[in-house]
């Protein structure tokens, strides 16, 4: 197993390099360059002096060197986790990310746990009650849930539950109330959770709808399989057949779904965090794009890619553990 | 029995017809197709449905037709494309009845090329000969002041770019059926014109991503070996960065325009199609008809696109429907965040973002109606995708 | 129980499936009985209802859409159709066991082979996990798998087709059932492996004294291994006999056609003989005798087209369902025929 992990990690390296190349390429292909933008329109006024300043700045940022050299230098800095400074916040980017990243990861983890905890039993239940009312009604509902646009849901939740116009049950923004610092631990925790309810709901509903449908489909296929008939022919009870046999096989593809859910949720965090003003990576990305804080944008893209890859690696390991047909020797 | 009737009996049903028949068995699928057709109609006829210029007005005794004179080349192109698409659909039906199957696809391609040629020629002519005329006359004021009379306005008599700061943020009422937004534009009118943006983003983005995905997937799947190894690494790199992150990264660096958005969504969404086609081509590569084509010495593009592709295209078609829904959603999300098309261009996502005003008021009509529009459009395309998948798969299972 | 006593008796079993396009009567009025310690073969083409019959004995017909609409199944003195599901479960895998056609898909891919065998032992014999595992290993040895200790820890995908079928057999006989239902056990295997598997079944039958209900479409296997045979066609049994008599003198035209179509060593012929036509679909069964459209005697016969012949005792130990089988028709029926339709094709037996 360790050789498998080591091999997968080694295979990840070219992909990581590729991510950095892609991010760097985007930043360089784009029209305009950081220096002109940082100089602003005022820099055009005195042509000769502007040219001098420009040259100096370019040398400062290393923009006068050929592109591969620039890339190598940037890569070297990135490897040391130095993404430069944020133009807006005037702080090293890596510090800002260290503050924001845990929040996004926590939100995603909570959502993941919720999704899997609810979807797995629900999917099994509707598959067992196939073609009955519960199954049909939930299929329709789940499909509609899956198609709901997340910003609409967020906006509606805020409008209807957070404001003076309708109900005022939840706070519309932020992770903690203003007075939270002064509270002892459990009330502080409760306050946090209260703030998290709506954002987590927005994170969860779509992945939950998708996963439940997949579990249901997998269970329906497996319940019709020959080995289930064999298990029943051995005299096993219905529940044992459903859980020990059919479900155990259905779980396998569900693990690989994590590979699709994770990037979707990371991407969705941009929208949801900006709606609810949750200070995570998504909101950081949003602010960075709006203010053209290029260092931050590139850092977020790179780190987002790294996070995704780690998640995929964990998913692959889990998949190899769950399915004995995949041996650790074979390359995936 | 004359020759035509005889041959109709022996032609049987084509793959597309079988899928279509299976598809229309579900009433929900038909409803979705109707909804999609309705959206198309709204998008095509938008200037006639919502316009602040009247169809006809009498000024000083003379009849003027301001709405028709104000139609832009864009609108004419849309009309032309719609007419040609309608003609093409009609021709497809006619081909099924009149033309023999073995030459049917060749005939169809020729018709498509001819029609596309007509369309392109027409578009170029229009762009050359119909310049944009700016007509900022306020016809309603004319009617009100009595200078103009006998005016017939469109059902929603507002222009999407027309602002009216006196009527900002009005809830739905008699004047503005769905209310107004933060600068006083009518919501219903912007919804109608916004359908053009949503649908065009959907189709163009999916078109781009499908073409790229099919091309890459075909090469990887057909050649295999080292080409596949390197190619899959590249595909993995594309898939490694979460799509939305990648999109906003690109959006951060490039100027904002509708075309850019379409292209960006297109070039970031091709990985799924590539994987589907690659898997199909792996399967098809060893089949006898492919080996026969290779042994005949047919050129590579013929083998890939004339022989293998029609057999492997089913999952791409299914994915295309989901892709349209996804592209519409992404465009709305981008516009919602402020990274998409800029006002006054009407985008459903942008309207959605105005739902909570700067003062914290909840303007429910700006949240509900654009949201419903996005929701129903996405829902319809998702349902069509699911139904297509069901129509294609069980049929294959039965046959196997 | 004495050696020749009846172990399983199926009387008038009828099973129907509700499909989208109608109700398919997969099994109609099937009756036969099996003696203890003997092998009974149920023969027929694909789709004739033999598998459904076997599944009905185990009560494994999925309830929507299938249903046992009539009949009784008596096993060891008890009517299986009246038992509670719990009682039935204690019989499945324990007193009656079943093996299926496709060993690859019939074994759960995520559990080891030893685990799956031990599961049945743990359930029915109330042994601990360790004891059950030891039993599983010895069962693997009994069915002729070399190195059973190691094999028991392997997964189905690591084994060949023949070995998987042996595993299935080990699973089935682990609790020493009185009846083993084998649904086309060798159809998916190579010919050489087929012989080995059948030999194994014979050996186990001798050792345990169990009866085997062998379901197959291969008449060669029937001739070699079965002592009694029932032939099924289109949801009904058309002939029952001991296997020697069946092959020596088939009474039903369908059986005759099947036997004629077998290629024979030493006989030269240009073409293999076939039964013309195809097996009818359950949703579109013909009226009257279901075989009549393909029957050399009954095709065109008015009675065969309208009245379905029931399965009757024709001689000692032989039953058939054909108006023109020797010894089938009574004199009254013969006269009735002649008065209705005129000339008769065959002279009935006396008395």
C-alpha cells in the first residue's frame, strides 16, 4: 500500500507542474501586464519619465527576462510557498491564505460528511422501495434540487430568512456575531454553528441530490445482480442481502463520485462564500478577481488545484481499499 | 404498391428515429422540449416582444415604423438563422420520406453546407448594408404629448437599456408587470432579452467544448499507447483545477465580453467529452469495421469522423444537454458575481445579484423572477439530458 | 425415509409475470415428482419456463412482477408455498440448495470465497466464525480445489470459471441439503470442465444421498446423468419418463423432434434436421396445443389447434401431453373427434 501511495504521489508531480504552467501561462497570455496596471493611467503623462519608471519596475518584477526564466523563478518561489504580496491587502499572500484556507476546508468537510451521511441511507431506502410513492416523489424532488442554481438558493435564503422583510431567523453574513469574542466556549460554538447553517445548506443540497441519485441507481443495479440471487438462495435475510451484499458493492462507485463532488464544491465556494460573506478561499478569490490582485488569483488557482489533487488521491486510495478487484500493484 | 411505398416499408427505422421515439414516450420529455422551444421563440422574437419603440406610429399624418427601422444586424442574423434552422428541420423530415437511407446523410450534409453558406452570405451582407442606427426618440413621450398618435407598442413596451431613475426598484405592478431594477429598467423586458444571452452562451460554449473534446478524445482513443499517456496527463491537468476557479482565473486576466465568456466556458469544459470519446474509441478501435477501414487505406480523418464517431457520439450528445445547462448556470454565476457581461447587457445572473439592494432591502421580485428563469431553463435541459440517456441506454441494453 | 420415497412433489404449479404489455404465463400447470437420491432432469429450450420452475421451488421469484398463481410444492412432507418467509429461509441453502449458470456473476466480487461459503454455514449450522471457516476450507477440498487454505482467502475474480463453479457447489452443499437444484450448471463452461463438474456432482450425490434437480437444454447430459426426465415446452411439461425409455421411445412430437435433431456418430447425412419455426413468446402463446404450429402431426389438425392436451399417464411411469401419443386418447375422445372433424390420424389403444 505504501508503494501505491508513493507511486501516486510521484505521478502527481507532473500534474502539479502542469497546473503551475497553466496558471502562469494564463497570467502571461493575458493582455496588459502588472506593471502598466500598477502604474495606472497617470503613468502615461510624462513619456520619458514613464518609460524609465517602467523599465525599473519591470526589472524589479523580473518581467524583462525571457518567459521560461520568469516561470522558473516563479515556480521556485511557489515551491517555497512564496506567492508574493497581495496588492490590495499589502501582506504576503501566503499569510492571507493561511487564514482563509481552514475555513473553506472546514465548510467543505462538514458538507461532505452531511452529504454522505444522509445520501447513503436515503439512496438505499428509495432503491429498496423502488417504484413506490416514496421513490417516485423523491426522484422528482431530488432532480429539482440538483437543478437549483446555488446563487438563487443563497439569495432566497438570505431574503426570506435573514432579513426584516420576512423571517429573521439566521444571520445573513459572517461566521460569528460581533460580540462572539466575549462568549465562553459553548455559546461561542453555538453562535458559530448558527452562522454556518445557511452556507452549509447551500453547499450541501446539490451534492446531496446528486449522490442520492447515484446511490439509488447503483443499488437498483446491484439488487438485480446474480450474486444477490445467490445470497438469497443461501437463505440470508432481506436486510443482510441488502446491506452486506448489494450495498457493499454499491459503495464502490460512490467513492469515485467524490472526485466529481470535490471540485464542484470548491468552485461553488466562490459563489456561496461571497453571498454569505464567509471569509474563506472562495471569497478571497472573488475579491482578488474584482480588484485585479493577480498574485492572489494565481495563488488561489494553484492551491485550489493542489487541494483537488489531494482529495482525488484520497479518493483513489479509498477506492482501492474498497474494491478488491483493484490491486495496489496495478496502475490506475 | 409504387416504388416509394415499397421502399418506405423496407427502410426501417434509423438509430436517431429509435432514440427519438423512445424519447417522446415520456410526457415530461415532451413538456421540456416545448419549454425549450418556447425559450427559443422568446429569444428569437425578443425585439418584437419587448421594445420601447412602437410597431407603427402616425406623426404629422405620416406613418412611421420605428421598431422595424431599429432592428439591428444582430436581430436580422438571428431571424435568418432561425428561418434556416426551421427550413433545415423541415428538410430532415422530408429526407426521411423521400430520400434513400444510404445517401441520406450525404444529402443532409450537402443541405447543411448550402444553408450555412446562405446564412453566412446573408449575415455578411446584412452587416455591410445595415448600419446601426441610433434612435433615442422617446415615443411614449410623443404619444403622451400628442405629437404622435395611433401607436401600437410591443406587449412589453420597454427597452432593456432604457433607464428611468424615477421608477427605481419598484415591486411588480400594473405599469411594470414584474417590477423594475436598480436603475429603473423593466424586469420582464430584461428577462426576455436576457434569454438571448443565456441561450447563446449555452450553445456556443457547448459547441466549442464538444469540438475540442471530441478532437482530443478521438486522437487519444484511437492511437493509445504513448500518445494516450501524454494526452491523459494533459487532460488530468485540466481536470485538476476546479473548473470554476479556472474560469474566474481566466476572467480575472482577460477583458470582459460575451464572446470571451463563451470561449472561456468552452475551453474549460471539454474534459468530460474527451474522456467519453476516448473510452468509446478504445472500444471501437478493435472492431472489425474499423480495421476494415484502415486496411482499405482510408485517410485518418475519414476513419475517425465518418466511421468511428457516429458510433461513439451518443454519450457526447447526452453530455451536451447537461453541458448547455451547466454553461447557462456558469454564465449566470459569473454575471451574478460581476465577472460576466456588463450592464446594460441583460443577463439573468446580473439581475439576480440586484436582489438584495445596497441598503439591505430584499427586492424579492429581482430574486424570484430571474432565478425562476434560470431554474426552469437549467431544469429543462437537465431533464432532456436524462431522458436522452434513458432513451439511448436501455435500447442498447435490449439489443445486447 | 426409504430409498425410493418421494422427496419433492410439484403439483399444478403456475407462475405468471405482469409485464408492461400484458401478463406472461411463464409456467402453467406443471407437475412432477422426484425421488430421494436420484437425479431428475428438467429439459427444454431457453424460455420454456424451467428456470422459473426451479426458482419457484426456492420461492425466489421476485414478487413484483412475478407471482405463483396456483399449485403446490411438497417437500419432505411440507407444502413449501404455505410456509412463512422465515421458515422458508431456514430451508434455503440448508435443506434445498441451488447453483446457477454463470459462476462469475453469481459470486459476490467483494468478499473472499471462503467468506461466502462460511456465511451459509454460520447461518444454518450456528457455528462460530472460526469453525465455519474451517468447514469452508474442508468443503473446498471436498469439491476438488487444490490448496484450499490459500484459495479460501482469494476473491472470485482471481479464479477460473471451473473453479468458481466448484466454489458455488461447495457453497450449496456445505450444509448437506437433501435437494440440490442445478440450473444449467455447465452451460457456461468448457466441455472438458463440464465433465469434471458433472462427475463432482455425481460423487457428492453418492456421498450425501442428495437428490439433484438438473435443469439443462443439453440432451447429452440428460442421457448420461439423469434417471428421470421431464420435457418442457412453452411453459408446460409435455412428457415425463425415465431417461432410458425417453431416449428409446419418445412419445411427444417435440421430444421426437429434439432427438432427431441430434447429430449422430456413424450416421451420414447432408443436413442436420431441425424443428421448423420458433418457440412462441409467453405473451403470444398459440391456442390449443402450444406446439401445434411446429408439429408434423398436429399442424393443421383442428383439435390440436383448439384444445390443449393435458399431461396424462400414458403407460407405467410415463406421461405425455399429446392427442396423438400412443395410449393417450380415450375411445370417447376418439369418437368425439370423428364426429366433429371427421377422419382421424391415429388409431387409439384398446381399452
